C-alpha cells in the first residue's frame, strides 16, 4: 500500500508510482469524487472538455433553448 502525509497546509505529495499510474504531471488537475461517506476516488482530470465532443453521437431531435428551459422548469416543479 502506498501512503502520503498531510502537511499543516493541507497538502500531500502524491507518490511517484501513483502519478505514473494516473498519467499526471506537474500542473495537471485531479478530482476527488465521494463514492461513499468518508470514501473518495482520486481521478486524473487531464482531458480537455473538447475531448467529449461526439461522445454520444448526433441528437435525434434538435430543440431550442426555450424548450430546454421549459423542460427544466417542469422538472423543478415536479421535484418539490
């Protein structure tokens, strides 16, 4: 098991083998995702948002911003 120590400033040094496995380097962003109370996953956030383009294919139907806002408002009222 690999460990790290938390400093008084709330910082840790990520061990080299973990950085290599995640493919992260100086200046890269990481995310902490809560998967259960008191348990987090540490995820490399090195992809650009543009890498998501085309991930879901073309939409079946094009809708307007007004239609989106109406649908969001309807869901908001239903959730109360």
